[in-house]
């Protein structure tokens, strides 16, 4: 069986480095908010291209802390609206509603699989305060049009970068385009380091990146019980901190991230160039994709899933039920987002990661072409 994602094989690529880093933390006797965390925050901020990186407990906390900070800073008020793609992992929306804000769902484009920037402006109202873009599947969701809308309407741009570590945006229409990392394109960005991510910890961890000093300070305090200094509590905060072990592991893996992403791109290229089956829709390559997920689309998705399993290929579905059809948001169940619903009904994720061999990818190609 070709595993969908072989975490043991991926982490074994850097086994000695990881074990050494963990040993240093154990020997230090300091396990929270210590040197390993400070070092990773500095290195990740430099990598992303922002002034600040604040570690936290997980990706959902990172998103939630951004909104909480904007509320505490008076930039947003409960009841304000946040435009968000209808096609996303539900955590993107949880962060909005948890803070008493109102999600405004906008359809994606079939071409890009990201929020359709031609539909955003018509969703803006006097209560709109932000647009959240989600770099879903590892594809860059930012467009210059989205940037213009934010500037024209004085909206915050928040990035959900949970699936796109190392993804870049190249400025179009420039003779010397300057690549900028996702996570540095908006006012603030949330990152997840869940073990399956392109940059994955050995447990839960997350981070916020931003150039806004006041936001960074507020996020850091909110994630540390609302405390700006020991036993001084400025906010009703929460306990959301990256531990030293996770920071040390992430710092090791950060050094290999670009090479890992390049290998993912090579596997993806084999699929894009070799899969030829009219029943299967393959996403188009673009220069702004790190292939956290390689999604294929098929009207007979469940049959394709079973067929691949029967032929020794493990797959996953991202995601079987769209957010507006979930029980937890039952008040939205009557809404219709046809493109989102079609994506969720047809999507099937096939193996695509840095520990795969060309032979495994070619075998998957042959199986897909024979379906």
C-alpha cells in the first residue's frame, strides 16, 4: 500500500538532526517560552519576510488570536463582517464566529480553487472589516485585485497560511518580479504546524506573522493568559503557547522546507504531465503552489477512491462536507454555494510528498489512467 502521507518516512529524513535538537531541549531544563522558541520565531519571521512571528498552540488559535487582538485594539467590534471563502477547512470560519464576528461566504473559482476575486467586492458592506484568504491545498490565494479591494475599502487582509508554508507570490507585470512568501502578503497571517503540514511539528503548534508591532504584542499577550508581564493581566487571555520541543523540531525542518517543497513540485509535475483520463480532472500547475494537497476531481469520486484503494493507493478527501452544510452551522444549511458543493463532492487527494519515489508516482499515474 502506498500511504497517503508517510510521516515516519518524512521525519526519518532528518532523524539525527531532530534527535539532537530534542536532546538540547531536554538538557536545557527549560521547556516553555525559552531559547528554542525565540530562535524559531526569529528564523521563521526571516523566512516568511515579516518583522514579527509569535508562536502559539496551533493554527486555529493563531487565527483566533488575530481576531481577538483586533477586537482588543478597537479595530473590530463584535458583529463586524469578515469575507471568507466558502470552500475552506472549517477552522477558518471557527476563528471568526468564536470572536463574535460574522463570516460572509464567497464562492471559489474552479480555475484556481481559491476565493473568486471577481465576487468579493459585491460582498462588501458597511460592516465589513476584513477579508480572509485561505491558501488552500498549498496554492497562493492572493491576487492584486484582492489587495486593491482591501486598500479601496480600508479592510484588513488576513491570511490563513496553514497549508502553504514556503509558497510564494510573484508580482505580475514586472520585468524583475520580487517573490514574497504567503504569510507576508496581508496585515497578519496564521500558520499551522500540525504534523501533516509541509512544515510539520511532532505535535500541535502554530504561529502568527505580521509587520504590525501593536498587533504582535497583543497577540503574544493574549496567548499567554492575557499577560504582558508576569502576573499582570491586560486581557482575558488563553493559554496558547508553542513548547520548546516543537520549536526545536520546527527549526530543524525549516532549513529543509524549500527542498521538501521542490520535491513535492516534482511529484505534482509527474501527475500533471502524465495523467490522461477524461473522467479525472487534474488541477493546473502554477508557480505559486507547494502542493500540501494534490487534489483530483471526479464525478465518480467514491468509485475512484475505492478503485485506488483496491490497487494499493491510500487517499483522503479534503473535505467531504462544506462548512455551510455542517451541523454546527445549521443556520446556514439552507444556503447554496454550487461551486463549493461540487468541489467537496468531487475532490480526492492522492499521495504527494517529499518521501515519495518517482516509481510510486508513476504507478499512481498508471492506475489513474486505467480507471
